[in-house]
C-alpha cells in the first residue's frame, strides 16, 4: 500500500469511529428520550447510526485520497512508463 492510501484509510477509520461514538453518546446521554424508553430507541437507532458513520468515514477516505493525489507528487512505478 502506498503512504497516501494508508493516510486516507486511517482518516476514514478515525472518522467512522468518532461519528459512531458521538452519535451514540448523544442518543444515550442527550436526554432526547425518557429513561424507560431509552433502550428501545437506542437499539432501533443502532443500524442507522452505523450506516451514517460508515458513510461519513467512506466520504472522508475519498476526500483525503483526492486531496493527497492533488497536492502530493505522483509516485513513479516501473510499469507506468511505455517502452521507447
């Protein structure tokens, strides 16, 4: 793996985990639901929160990969050149 792919994957993974933890913390401790209904609503919201956090991580991965490909020089590989 190239360094720019590793940086993009790391940024996407960190974003996924942070979005999931913050969204679940807001659902659990945000005071949106009554105490006796909290477990039901949080368990129902688990799948959409996971989906949103994965989508945010994927978007950050693509954005970082795009920005790094714009601003870092292109990596030369031997198979990139045509024989002369």
